[in-house]
C-alpha cells in the first residue's frame, strides 16, 4: 500500500517580513529624523521670510533699543488716528448685502520695489514734516534687531505708548525710563505706538474703550517677538508703569527657576476669590513660560512675562485671536481672555505661574500703604493702571519720575 506524506502547511515568512520592512521604511521616511537622514528629500522646503503684520518688508538695526521718534507725537496727534490707517470698504463674504470697513496700514500702498519706495519716502520726508511723521509711523513695525555679534539680549522690555494719552514730555519720561533700565541690564527694548495696532483692533473707537485698548498689549508683544527673534524672555510693562530700580536683574530676580519657584503661588484660584480651578502645586519653575500677577479681583496684564519658545508664542497667538478680541463676554478684555485660557487649557496652566503683585506690578495708591498689593519704598516697579483721568495719570508719572531721581517731596 503506497505511503503518502502529508503536505506541509508551513508558509513562507518572506512575504510577511517584506511587508513589515516596507512599513518600517515608510514610517522612518515620513516620521522620523533617522529616516530623513537615510532618505534625504530631493527638494528642500523653502519658507517665506518672517515679516511684520502690516508689511512683507523688514528693516534691520544693530541697536538693542527700538522705539519710535517721540518728537513725532504732536504731528501724529495733528494727523489723527483716522489718517494713520487706510479705511477700506468690503462686502461680507457670507452676507454680501452688508458692507464692512477694514482698517489697513498705509504699507498696503507701498511700491513692491523696495528701492523705489525708499526714494518715494525720501522725497515725501523732505517736502513735509507731516509726511515724514506718517512714514516713520507706518514703517516702525518693520524694524528688526540684528545683533552685530550674533548675540540677542536675554530679556526684552516691551511697552506701548499712546500720543493721545500723554504729553510729549511724559512720553519722553516713559521711554527714557525703559532705556535707562535696559541699558543698565544689557537688555533689549521695544516700544511702539498704540495706534500702530489699529489694523489688529479694526475699530478706531477701541482705543477710547478702557478694556478694548488693553488688547494692544498682546499685539505689541507679538511685534516685539518679531523684532527680537533670538531673545528668551519678553516683559510687557504698560505705559502706566515705571521701573523704580535699575539695579534689578530680571533673570536672577525672577526668571531663573531657583528664583521663581519660591515665589510661585501654588493652588491659587484663577478666579478670585474662591474659584475651583487653581494653579498646580507641583509646577516646576524650569517649565514656566508665562508669568502674571493678580489684583484683589482678577488676573492683570499691565505687567507680565512670556518666554519666547514654541509654547509661549502659541499662547500669545491664541490669546490675541480676533475671536477673543470681539467676544462680548470678556468684560476685562485680555485679562478675561487669559483667565479663560488658564481655566480651560490645563496644559497652558501647568506652564504658567502667578507671582505676588509687588514682584513686578506694585499698585500706586494715595492711602493704605501697608496693603500687600501697593507700592512700598524700594519696590522694583510701580503702576497706576486704574487711573483713567489723563491729568492725574501724568501727575502720578511725574511724581515717580522725581522720586526715582531723588527730587520728589513726601506726600
């Protein structure tokens, strides 16, 4: 009887191994740096040059101090905010029967030929002081710091100033205060006009609204990050604030982890006085990208610090989104928006710190000097953001300027 050998059921493993190998190669090719080195792309990606909000052109300076010509303040006030922007009428994309007004920078009318535009502006500047001031105004956000030695300042002080709020003498005091401090600490300085950011606000009336005008703080910070791309920290201090001690090095005073961790408010309610969402108790100082203070009522943004890294930049970009700007249920403008972000985005909260108010934002008061929020002799910074009256605001500024110079008389 013939003997039959059973047919082998063992299948070759080679097809399966080939599929796995192809999958691994595909993964490394698309998703892993090793794959990029093993299989270099035949074409390199080319990205457009970073540019400011209102133009595709940059101007470069080796100076660490970028601020507008303060002597133009009276001329800009004479021109008026409405003449410092282009007002364009457009139809709404979804409701064509409605017409909208867009506020654009005069940079939209620039000649694409940079040399031709420079010649045009040179002629205008020589023919009229008003045109010179207007050109200086529209070109200011094009300036970018390019250090001659390749080293950017570690910290950049940022301030927005309003020629409709302060006299030229007071504007000079504010800018000189920042220059003196930046010079003492070898920091950078970025100052811009409030009116520069009207295209972001897209409403002339917003600068007259106490809460809406606060959004300029965020947009000015973004402009500073463009102007100093290699700097690590950006400290925004509003025009209603004054640096009282030029010897304080922000890095060792607060930004280094060993200095920051002891002063971080842990398990601190975001919504005062007793909100459910609180700062984390285990946050490391080395992981902090955003540093803010609180008044007795809420988070404040007249003095805050942001780290210039992908997370810091993304937070600032989200924070300044037009949806937040135009949202009607943010009564305190960017203060309310930041409160919302910290409450609803735990990852951002885990990278943020609330520090005592007097660290970078002591409040000016005429009485009750023992309060923990208010300015004490020797404090680093004083601010008077709650004062709305222009004359009173200038009076307070002049008092602290004299006090710092040792000329003020006791109150």
